[in-house]
């Protein structure tokens, strides 16, 4: 009996997520109502509130699911990740395979912090590496991290909109080169 309830909850949540993503194609999240989501998902408002406190809560779960997919893919990808470039290739493949959802979430209608959160996850050891391995000042490492994340967000948005015509490997190579050049500006002379 509990298993049936779990399946029913999962299906209901999927309908609500699909409904929100569909509505995001038409208008910004600020203009979407819970009633519209419920109507599109064919559930009542009480059902919505049984699972979520707000539309932002629902969007946050969609983003969390995607981030979990990235984490899972990195853990089971079978690919050896020796460098930032290798990590970028794995992430770009996942983004490309979920291109429609990512484009929606990154659009002016979605959540601009979505991609930043992916990058914050993807580069957790960067600042430690820069300070411990390269001898970079902690404040410089923080500045470099924010610079790289901001630039990467803009590059990925343009790539998903087809403003940049690079393969996954080419984009990873170019972004890796940009990161190396940027970090070299802060590394103390030997």
C-alpha cells in the first residue's frame, strides 16, 4: 500500500514539474500562479500544498533534481576526471542532453542562479587549490572564482542559445584555457 502511495506522489510531483516547465515557456515565473500549475497538472491546490510551499519551492526541487543528476553522473560516469577540462566536458554533456530544460531554467523566465549553483558545485576545490597549490592570496582566489563563475554562466547561456558554435570538447578546451589564463594573473611569480 505504501509503495502505491509513493508511486502516486512521484507521478503527481512529475506532473506539477512538467506543468511549471511548460508554463515557463510562455511567461516568467513571477506571472505564473499556483492555480495555473494545478490546472495544467490536473491536480487541486491542496495537492500542490501537500508537496510544496510555493512555486519557488517547486522550481527549487526541479533544479535540485537536475543537480543530483549531475552529481550522480560525475560519480558513475566512468570517465576519469583529472582536470577542470574533463569536469567541464562531463557537465556540458549533461547540460546538452537536458538542453530544453536548461534553456528554460536559464532564460529570463527561469532562475538565473540555477547555472551558478551547478558551477558552485562543480568547482568546490578551486579556491583551495589556488591558495594551497599555487600560493594565491585567499581574497584573490575568491575574486577569481566569482569572475570565472560569472563568465562561465554567460558563456553557457550563449552556447545553449546557439550564439556560440562549439562542440562540447571545443567549449571545454576554450573555457579551460580562459580559466588558466585568468588564474595566471593572480599566481605569485616564482
